[in-house]
């Protein structure tokens, strides 16, 4: 603070001296004007000498000696006006640097400054304001509307509406029901609520984030240090040009003009301002980078290694499909299985219950539940005995029924777990569960390829079959399976020997590899966790595609720094050349030097802007989410189409027409209506947002193919005979249904990627 006051004081003295000298000159008092100009210059010279000595004692050799030489020479050569102008430019440049750095660090400081200092603790029927350091685990806290959540906890009220944008970058407030975890640093965007403390202030998310921000503000990039070294070379070069100008012309004023025009500002300021601005821009997107050094390393990334579970995938069991026995309804199978699994605390049981609730089922209450450890459950639901569990528990010994064998086979193809469901001892269906890709993973891989990442490797402790399936789906360059944490470190070091390497992980077991990499990226990590401590970059939003965004921000910051240095130094040498040939006098040279400095700083601040800009139209975040919600509803219809196609395998001639007719109704009412709405209403909006329309043309081609298949299925349904149906017609209908289901599912996933990309760009 004191140093900042001194800098502003020197600016004030220089301005006052120039003003006084100008007034004296206007009243034809040249001697008094020279005195005023000298008085404006000397304090700046003294301050500069102190600064140079302090830097030298600290082991730093600065390039401010150019300014010292030029101001001193101006006074000696009886050019006090030039000296005063240089003094103002130098002092003003320091203040301008402070302003630029403060602007670049604004978003980082905002994270720190908003940290709460007090909490409202409920003690009996009273509310007591206490320092957050005194809050203990188990305390009951009240958070009023508009306040920041002080510590991590669990919602005790019926519901809380919180804004997590400062933590994750997500702009839309979210509803947190009773019993849901909440992170410190979130903003209460609704009514007052209460929470039960689960972590002290020092161990909460926001405390960890503040530590990360502090590290981000203090670290210095190798690129910046390299620029400092080049700036040192600039000093003897400038003195040499000034000496040559004097020797060639015999005019010391030319030498003075050269020294006045010489500015190392592009080397000194461009790189740190650009990298600090890049760190701040990343923070806006929920990406905390621990300083300019790691941002620079991100920009040079060649290889990215990923953990699988929780990084490329969602990190837990998810329902993939329901395989119903002939004559059974898939929804009924899931309803029974989810109702019974409510009585179990197993992670797979939780996934089944969540799947049932996600489909809007009202689950039944199980009774007389008996659990066979590691195998499954038995219980009564509405008077019927229901069982759910492994193949050995549910299926009788011997060969399984064809439908069950098909379910087992499909599960093995997808590295999935099978939970069979039986009613009164009779198997009625199977639930296939597996760890699936994150919705944003394909887009994340695409962004990384666009950012120039040449090699992507998955390294996981999972078995080879599951890992290879994920690797093939994402077209990764290599898959390393069955790796323990020590093996992950070895994999990182092997890649490091060849190219700059990034490691992306999310768990404690990834911490050693994160620490070993050139840049460790903790995905979705909470501020005080082991992975975020080991990582160099922490992505607060649990989104993999932010890794690609971080690299793009880093590359842009580095590119802007290089541009600023190259253009700024070129202009500086041009000004020095003009001064050496006598085309530029000392005072104009000082003004040009300051103009170059301002231009360099303003250009470096461009790194505060996002790496891409939205085009003329806008698609609100809510609209993108609504579109994806429509797709989720469509997926349920596609699941039913798949079940119908499976049922046609063994359907009797009498029941096949009803199944085909049902499939046709589903296609016409849901699929066709959805695709026509996309083509007529959604795609025109997207065309206004996308920079090129070739991708949409291909998507429209898929619409035409889907509508063609829908017409074909309608024709088959119309031509069904009223009596016996032959098996060839059933097979034709089955092929069309399967084609529609597969094409629409893939097409919907592609549209989700487009919607996500457009929403991200317009929100940026």
C-alpha cells in the first residue's frame, strides 16, 4: 500500500512540476520553467535510484536504468522539459502497471474478498453471530437471503435455492432439497435456510479455493522470467544505439532522444499482464490455475492422460437398459426392482432406485425384506414375493432362457452388471447397469483435439475389457488398464520424457500422478481435497470439457503475450531509429514511448476476454436445458422401441401385429413430431448461432432418413394382414424399428453436443 501511495505521489509531483513549468514558460520566464521541470524530475530520479538499489540487493537487476540514464542526461544536457516528460511517463507507467494488474486480478480477488467472516449459529431458540473459525462440525447455522454459505454442510430446511456460479461458473441457481450437501462459497439465492455443518471453515471448500487463488496470484511464469532476461539485454543495446547516434552526428541530443524513446515495457509488462489476465479469465469459467507458470505449461500441452472412473465416466453405476422377459413390461420390471432395492444400502441398489425415480415411478413400499449379502434381496411388494439379484440367486441352475442369455450377452459386450428380477420365483426381467461416459466427454475430447493436443491416453485401475470399450468409443490413442497409483505415476513420467504432459483425475488415488505431471488437473475437486492440493489446475465445475477450455485460454494468453512483445519491441526500435537519425526530438520521443507502453498493456489485457465469442444470435442456458430435457423424454420412447424389437424375436403370430402397431404409434407421436419440430423451429435458431452450416446440413440429412424410416414403418403397419402374419414381414418390421431406434439415439446424442456447445458459447 505504501509503495502504491509513493507511486501516485511521484505522478502528482511530475504533473505539478510540468504544469508550473508550462505556466512559467507562458509568462516568458524560461529560467523558472526549467527549475520547475527539474523539480518535477529529481524526485522521480531519487525514487528510481532507491528502486534499482533495492532490486540489486534482492538479487534482481532491472532495466529501469534506461529511464534513470535518460532523465539524468536530460538535466545534464539542459533539456529539463524532456526529463520532466520522461519522469511523468515513468511514474505514470508504474501506476498504469498497477491498474492493469489490478484489473487482470479482479476476478481472482473477487473470489477471496467474498469469503464470509461470520456465521449465524442456532443455539436453542436463539441465533448467535460467531466468527467462522469458531464453527464446529454438527453446528446448526442459518443462512439468510443473499448471504454467502460460510462452511460446507447439509441442508436441514425443506429446500434451498443457491447460486454456485462463483464456484462452478454455472449461471443458473439450483434447488437443493433437504439432506443435500452444500458447498461454502455458494450464494443463497432464495429464502433463509438452515444447514448442519460437515466441515470446519479451514477444511471447507471455499477455504481451499482461497489458498489456490493465493497461489495463483504469487506464482511467476517461466515465460515471464525469460522476458525479464531479454529485457536486460535491451539495456546495453539501447546504450549502444545512443552512443552510435552521438558518434555519427556529434549531437548529444540525439543520444538523449534514443534513450527517451527506448522502452522495455513490452518485455517487462506484456507477459505478466497477459498471463494474469488469462488466469482471471479461467477463474470466470470455474477453472483455478495456480499461477502464470502453470498457465504457460497448459499452453504447451502435447499429451493428456485421463483417469477413467469419475473423469471420463460418471463414476458410478447407471441403468443402461431393462431387458424384459417375453410377455413382461420393462417399466413394470424396473418399478418392482427399484421398489425392492429401497431396502438396500448397496451402491447398485441406489442406482436402481434413482433410475426408477428419474422415470417418474411412484415406488412401492417393500415388506419382509431379506438380504443375501453380495447376492440380492427377497421381499414382499403388494402381496407378491419379489426377488432381485445376481444370476446365481435368481436363475435356476442350468442353461438360462433365451431372453436371459441375451441379457447376459449384452451385459458382457458393454462390461455391465446384470441384476435379475423375479416375481414368485419366476424371472421377469433384467436390469443392466454400468459406469457410462459423462455427457460432456465427447465434446471435451473434441475440444482438446481442436486445441492441438496430439496424444490422449486413458490410464485406469479398471479391468482391460471395460477400459478398452471406453477408449474405443472416444478414439483415444492408448489405453492403460489395471494400473495402481504407482503405475499411473510411471505412465506420466514415460510420456513426460517425450512431450509436455497433463494428467486429469478426480480422486485421492490420482493425487500422485497429478503431482508428477507437468500440469495436474483435478476435475470437480473440492478445494481442500488431496487431489486439488496436488493439482496445478482445479476445475470447480464437475465438467470435463473445461479442460479443453483451460488449454484454449492458456494458448490465447501466451499468444497475446508474444504479440504484445513482438509489436511493442518493433515499435520501440523504430522510435529509437527515428531518434538516432534526428527525426524525433526528446519530448516527442517520450510521448511516443508512453503511447507504445499503453498500447502494449491494453493489448495484453485482451486475454481477459473469452477465447471465443458468440455470434449474432443468442440461445439462453434455459433453452438449451429445455432441449436436452426433451431428448430425455424421447429416450424413454426409444427404450420402449428397443423392448418391442426384442419382443418380436419370440412373438407369436397373433401378438406381433399389436407390437408393430405400438411401435408405429410411438414413432409417429414422439419421434416424427420431435424431428419435425427440430427441423422447423430449432435448427433455424442454431443456424443463426453457428459460424458455418455444414454440420447442420448433415444433421438435417439424418432427419430425412429418420422420416423415411418412419414412413416405411407406417406402411408396414398399414399393410399388416388381419389374420396370420408371416415371419418375414415381422423381421422386416423389426429391422426398421431397430434402425429407427439406433439412428435416433445417435442423432440425439449429436444434437446434445451441438446444444451444449452453443449454450456454452452464448453464456461465455
